[in-house]
C-alpha cells in the first residue's frame, strides 16, 4: 500500500488561544488548528477528489470518519468530538473532523508542543463581566520547526511583540532583572530538564522528578536544583 505522509503545519496555519489564566501572574497557551486548515492540507496532499468525510452519532456522541482513496481503495479513520461553548452541534461536528484528521497525521506535531507560559507585563489580564480574569490579547506563532514529528523550536508573539521563545533558557534572568524567587526559578529549570530527559529516554517527568527527590543530597535550595538540572541538560 502506498504510504501517506502529511507535511508539518506552517506558522501561519497554527492558531493560539489561552487555555488557563493565573490571575495577576500570566497565562498558559494552547496551539491548535481549525477545520479549514485540515481541508486545505487534505486537498493539497491527496487532492480534493481523493478524500471525504462522514458524520455519525454513537450513544449521543458525534463522530467523524475521514476516508482517503489509497491505491483505489477507501481507507477510513475516525474519532469523536467535544461540543463548543457557543454552538454545541456545530462545534462537536467540527471537533470530530479535526480529531479524525489528527488520526491521519494532519498537525499531529501539535501534541508535542511545550508548555507555553506568558507572564503579565507581556500579556494583560483584566476582570471579566462575571468577575473572573480574562485575557483579550492576540497571540500568534511566529516561528516553528518540526523534526521527526516533534516541535523542536517555537516562538509566539503577543499583540505583535515577542512573548515566548522555546530557545530561551527557563529560569534565566537578565542581569538588570534579578530573580525574586531563585528557588522557584531553579525548580522550573529542573522540571523542564526532567521533561526533556524523560522524553528522550522514554520515561515520564514525574518518574524522573521522584528519582531526584530520593537522592541522598536532596535539599530545597536553588543551588541543588540548578546542579541537578545541569546534570540532566548534559545528557540531552
């Protein structure tokens, strides 16, 4: 059977939204693609006449299956969707289609995105009508590199200004901006090193972190966390 490979998404094909707000501190961001992006890539790679989609319901859940004609035969992959907060039926239909396209490999590299944190000062957090914190800033991917299906470089802007850069060292501070909490920053650096080490060696960051806590020289100091982080970083 002919193999089918979808290219990685370009920066302008990726959307960014706020996934969680930490009041007075910053926001966590999420990368995603929309259904129009999926349709464009399917048209580009297999041709508009060589793919189709069907929606169906199973136990009250909306599913979509995407079929692609490969060597004269239709091959199908499916997944279910989650309804949106605004239009439940339309949102669930669109989400099931996007998830089915993930099954084919369209945009699957988004699952390897790093944790994207943007602090206040770069983004702006306000009070919403219901009193909950909201962020209306516009975020966009400005640079992305994908190797072997994994995101290895990423940059995100906020209202046109640099907001996140994957190449920046977590916990690093400019000389004129000394850290107010060196222990917290060192912990963040160590956790990032644990994630990277776990991914490389087929483990989980929690398991690696638990191993660190079992060390006989373990102590809650910035010096210790930075030392262990350097050990992990040397193995990457």
